């Protein structure tokens, strides 16, 4: 089986949010699809290990925020590579509570949909949730980010719990290596710092060696400290 075929499906990049027991949580997902138009219904596929899965099952509701292309990697990392069991992902960000009583992330969103649970299907490691859309709004004028843009332009990776995770080494995009400067890899999420590209989101210019990064610099994808990086062979 050639898994490249699976990678050619088109996806977006979304934050799926839900609440329960006074806790708000959200996570990145790329598998949101409109299922029917009348009534407006969408599906989303969520890993059973994730806190968001527990909260959607309990509250029987969730929201979908569609992220803009300009969304910084740190913001995606906050929702994509950290567990809400350890951190409050909603601290300091802009959100509103929807009619379904789910929190809706507004920062970096082009639009959102608020959904009440209309059904679910067991998919092994994941559950496919169906959501009846009870509210939807356009909140920004950016272009919606595609999963391809996230991987190819922003250098993003998939966490192990993503439905599209292809295993270690199977999810790499082409990396340009600096002629003399080494690339460094994050041990937590697999993000690769390429000195030829720098980290434009935090003002690190192209051509900046890893050794010259400020000590306060953190992994743009998962927020790990600089000490979590390892030199690549
Ligand atoms: Fe990382």
C-alpha cells in the first residue's frame, strides 16, 4: 500500500472545542467534513485518548473554529501538541460560549460552527462524531488554512494521536538543509529547525544557526524548551 495516496486527500486545520465539569478544552483536528446541508450537519474524527473526546461525549456538543493561513505555529502547537489535562489552553485567548454551551475559539479563526451532537460511530482508535450545526458565523477575513499549507509552507507535523499520523519518518515534508549549519529536531513533536529558513513567526531570520538562537526560544509547534532539541545527523 502506498500511503502517499492517503496524503493526497484535502483537509483543513480546525480547533474542536468542548467543555465539561467547569473545564474548557480544544484540540487541533484536520478531519472536519460537511455531511448534509439540510439540516446542516458536520462530522469530526477524534482520538479516544484525547480529553476533547471525553468532553464531547459528556456534554454532547462541540464547536469547530476554522483557522486562517496566517495562524502562528505557536498557536497551533498550544492546541495540537499539548494536553488539556495538564494545561488550560483557553487562558488568555479570545473565545465565546455558543448556544450549544461549547467554547468557541475566535483567535486566528476565519469562521466557526457550533454543534449539538447528533450521532457517533466507533472507528477503532477514534470516534466519528456527527454535529448538528446550531450556529455558524464568519469572524475573520483571512483564507482558511489547508492541511497541505500547514505541512508544506509552515513545516507542521502530525501528533501521534491524529487520524492522519503516518508513523515516525512517514510524515516528513521535504527539508532544505543549510549548507554548513545543522538542522535540529524537537524530541517532543518532531518539528525540525532549519537554519536556512529560521523561524519567521518569532522574528528569527533565515540563515540563523541553531546555536545562535536566544535561550528563551521555544519549539514553534509544541512550545518545548530549546534543550529538548537534538542535532540531526
Ligand atoms: Fe516541538
